[in-house]
């Protein structure tokens, strides 16, 4: 029998992360926090910064609070509902290297924990009341957060690439 964490969640998360890395091809640090002229869309700094706060939420969701390392600055800048601000002079958002370092390191910390987590954890009721009606179990919430949620934001990244004149990353 396939384990949920190692057989489903970890591979989905790796797949999403790999796509996120491909989308960074040809992105220059000076453009990382710029919006395309005349287009109100999320830029890479916001996309990767936003996604970088979710490993902590996933760790807390599966009961591994002691492994979570929330960064208050990232939460303040990138939480759901925060506006994505054009930052061509890089005065608001951390540098590309800092955002990507946090993004990569926190998912690297999460992946083995997801893979080793017991199926019983994923079968439990979702403790997040706001998400429970859409994702009644921890497993369904985790599945969304490592696949659908990430891919939705990577779709924004793909659109941003085209808006700034970059070719397909594929």
C-alpha cells in the first residue's frame, strides 16, 4: 500500500518545485520585483516570497510545529491578501537571492517530513476552519498546498515571464 506522504505528497511537491525552478530561467535579479508596464500582476519576488511562507504552515498542519521557522518579515510582506507592490528599486522586498534561498531551504526541510509522516496524520480532520469545508482532511489540505496552490502561482509566474518579454521556460 502506498504511503500518502512518500507516495503522493512528496512527489507532487517535488514536481511543483521543479517547475518553479524552470520558471526562473533567464530572470534577472534587477527584474525580480518589477511588474510589467501597465499590467497589475504578481511579480516573481511576490510569488516566491508568498510560497516561501507555506512550508511553515504545512509543518504546523501536520503537527510538526517544532520544525516550523516562520519569518515575520516574510509573513508581513507575502501573506495571502497582501498586495504585490511594484518594486523596481528593490526598496520593499528582499533580494532575489534571499527570497529564493528561503523558498528553497524551507521546502527542502519540509519534503522529508512529508515523506515520513504517517498516513493517520493525513486522515485527521483539517484543524483550519476556513479551509475545512473545501479540504476536510489534513491530507487534502496538504495536497492542495503542495500542488494546486503552488501551480496556480507558478501560472502567474509563467504569465509574468511573457509579459516582460521572456520566452517560454519550457
